[in-house]
């Protein structure tokens, strides 16, 4: 195939096409941010520059299309929505598309990550180019066969038609198309012409999910595979001293017990035998570092908030002057606990380490990083690793870290057998990694009926808010503005938890603004709208959100929720927040039953640009809202002497089905590129509910979970 250069694009990026032995055509597109000349396809290569994403298209002689989805599917729906984008521009019928999960392929794919709600946003333009380029190649092949100008042809639903009315299916020209030059420029559809994007599509895995076909990591098994249950230190700050495995080895089904690091793996022919064998282990532990407790963390974080040496993340104007000249200064402190992720599918991973290769299979949000870490751990070349991704039964950030995959690889390497590590629920809740405990202290100055100063301090365990957050609302809205952070380093492992930092910060800030509205005697929504006027025409390049888009989102939720027109006995609370490039506004409605607040409904407005799959989008927003409410209302987690005090759902409180409100979702209609949806619906939920509870009970909430605060008033959640 002739290499076709495009002077308008960088040579660093490329597109590949190849003819498969099956007679079909595989069209792949690699959108890289760095040159990768080593990337090879089975046969000929053609080059064309696009953006930062990969997708592969396989077309059979019969015209059926298989689209490989390279990103991990964590329940956010990308395995459905990303192929929809390609299929739209390819102009095929969605019913004729089969979606397959891609493997880890660092040569032909980039950003194979499920995190940050970025998959659709990062892939939007590239995926459209992928489909449109493939379509043009097929049209060009038909034009050559008919000996006509390609511009005289039309393609729709996998059929190419000429001016005479003659038709050719994609499958009839797929072989010829694979031999043509890659077009330099292709025409993308106008949004008004979309027939797949914007239409409801059923989850491509739904049949397997509801019928129980193998799909998730826990389903995966191979001949001769052993299950591994791992005994880890019972407290943070401890390490293994000695152990006796005699009773464990006596358990029926247990085949071996292996020590690796400060952990002990029990290998067996079933998860039951492996977990039973683990319980039979006798181990002693010794102190490695200080044993920490929640009570002490609380005092430490308060001391951090009281000190003067902070890391300044953003500072506008003169905050000291604003406070010294204010008519009134308001200051509040908000508290949140550590939280586990509690995915319904416990952590698990398969590894088969042999002299020739390392075969890894399982649910992982970061396949490339995990493969690199396994290679380093075993002192092997990363090219020897073959990693397959399964669907995940939840992730929420926990499956970013891949510690369970490293355990599987290390155990398999020691045992010289294929191994499947499976966590119990207790393992999941006690082994880390947790959402960090955080405190926020917010201080505002009021002058002449306006908010003139805003000072946010964050005290967190193990790290602070990522760099973009200080530029979220209300940055740019208040002339004197400062964000500072301080942290305490703990031996308790912490990490990303759905909508990192903003999952709690949004509650704190939106509750605080509700108090400011009350103090200023203005409508809570109007206060936000007034503040947003200050940022709508800003030239401050640091600002991450759009004042206009946030205003439009707020106005939509105000309309749809009938804000301020609630029926007697119904109490409303408002919150709005920008995160993961998406603007969200929510109104929660609460009723009192025998003095107990009951959340009945949450109305949500979302500006996420073009909505690819409305069904999937609504599911994401609804799930985020319910998740946000449940954890804000009920979720608590604590440590004593380094040990987690909750190990299972008998004590750890999740929201129950009967407590979930109706969630009504509305999308702002525009033609802007899509943004994230997996996380943005969660952050405002806690604030909206807290503000509604205050409207109902006259009680401000400053600590999560809310149920602990409400109980102090003899009212149950």
C-alpha cells in the first residue's frame, strides 16, 4: 500500500489499514501524542495524522462490522458509546455492528484508561475521523469499480449508491478499499444529520449481564487454574513476623501456601477452599510503623487548618483586606471520613507467568500502567505481557491501582501455575485503598450585600486536591479569592474515589453558599447566577468552567424543578458544580414523615455537550446522584490502632433501594463536543440534599455522613 502523507498533520501520528486472512478489512487508527514508529500491523501500513485515540474497524465480506473498543468498560458505558461514534460516521446500521473488547495494545492504542470521565471527551474527534475515513475509502473503492467520480456517490446504512441507482454493499468493496490510498481529508457529518448519535442504544453487554454469561473478571477461568486467597497485615503499620500453615494445608482443596513479602497466599481448587485455608492460617505480626486512629486524624487535620504554613494553589486580589473591611465574616468547617470503594465485584485478577510470556486477565482501569509494573516486579520485558480486559463490576477508582494484579503475577511466578487472586468482601474493605479523610474550612467576607472575599483551606490525609480544582467555581466570581492546602502523610493507603476531592468539596462549598444566600437574604439560585456574571466574559485563562454554560444549566434545573414553587410540605435544596469538564445543577426535594426527612426526588440539569447515548447518559447521571446521596447520608469508615473498624456490610451502611429518590435528568441542548458523565453527577448531590434538609429542619450539616449529625437531633436518616 502506498504511504500517503498529509502536510497539514504531524507525521507523529498514523492510521493503519490491513487486509485480514479472513477476507475482511481491518481499519485501525492510532492517534498518538508521541512518535511510535515501532507500531506495526500484520501487513501494509498507510499514514495519516489524527488525534489522541485508537479504534479498530473490521468489515466482513457480507458488510457486517465489528468495532473493537480499546478502553476498559467499568460500567460507564464506553463499550457502547465509543463504537456508536465510529458507526455514525461510518454510516452503517447500528443493528449490524458487533462490539468487541480490545486487549492492551500500546503500539496501536493510546490512553487505554478508565478514569477521570475522559474516554468520550478525548476520543470524540478521533473516533469520528476513524469512521468517516473508513467510509470514504469504501466509497472510493466503489467509484473505482464503477469508473465514476467518488463525489457522485452516496453512502448510507452500509450501502453505496450511484447516480443510476445501482447499489454496492460495503462488503462488496471491502477488499478493494483496503488497497487504496488513505484520503487526506474527509467530511464529517453535521450534528443534525446524526442517526445513531443521540439515539437510545442498549448496553452491548446487556444480554450477557442478565443471563450470567462469562463477562466479568470473576467469571474467567482456565484449565488447571488455582484460586489464591491472600492474608495481608491486619493493620496498617504492621508486617509479617512468622506464620504456621499446617492447619491451612490440611483444608480439603488447598494445594499450597506461599509467602511473598508480608503476605501469605493460600492456593486451592476453589475460592471456598482458598478462603477457608486462609482463615486456618496462624500468623503473628509486628509493628513496622505507627498505628493510626480516626480520633487522632481528626485532631491532626484540625491542627493543620489552624496553622499558617499552607501551599497556596490560587490567590486573587487581597484576601486580608477583604476580611478586615467586611461588614460580616462567616467561617465554617466541614468534615468527611475515609471511605472504601465497595465495588460489587470484589478485586480479582488472573495471571499465568511462564518462561515465554505473562498472560494477565481481569478487571483493571489502568491496563498499561499495570503491565509496566508487573514487568518491573518480575524483571521481565513488558513486551512479554499479554493483558486482556474484562468488564468490571464497579471500579470508582479502586481498580486504577492494580495491586491485586501484581499479587496474582507474583504468586503465579512463585507457584509456576496459572493463578486467580480473589478478594473476599472483608479483603476489599480492609486492604485499602480508601478515599482520604478531608476537612475544609471556608471563610467569606460580606460587604454591602455582596460576597467580597473567599478563602478555602483544605487539610487532607495523603495528598491534596489536584491542580485544576482551585480554578473551578467560585474562582473568578469573587475578586478576593484564595485556595490553600495542607496534608498529613499516613501509612493508610488512599487514592482516587469517584470524582476525587470534588465528591466532598462540592457539598462543603454548596452548603456554604446556601448559608451565604440566607445571610444576604437572597434566593440561593439567584446568588449563584449573580456571581457567575463576574466570570462570563473573563480573559483569565486559568478558569476551567464556563460561566455561561453553568448559568444555562442552573436556569434549566430551576425551570424543570419548579424551584420556589414547591408544594406545601415539600422542601427544596439546590447545588451546582463543575467537574470533569461538565456542568451540573441539582435540586433535591424532601418531605417530612413523622419529623424524619425523606428524599423524594432530585431534578438534574447537565451540560455535557452532545449526548451520544441518552439511555447510557441518564444511567450515569442517575447512578452518580444516588451514589452521592448514599455516601453523603450514610457512609462512614474509621480506624483504631491501624485497623479498619468496618469489614462488611453488616456495619458499613450503604443506601438501600427503598431510600433512593426519583431522579429526573435533563440535558442542555447544544452541539458542543461531549464531556464526562461518569463522575460529575455525584458531587452536587450531597450539597443539594444538605440544603434541602436545612430547609426542612432548620439544621445545617457540616459533617458526613449526615445520619450521624441528624441522630444528634433525635431524627433518623
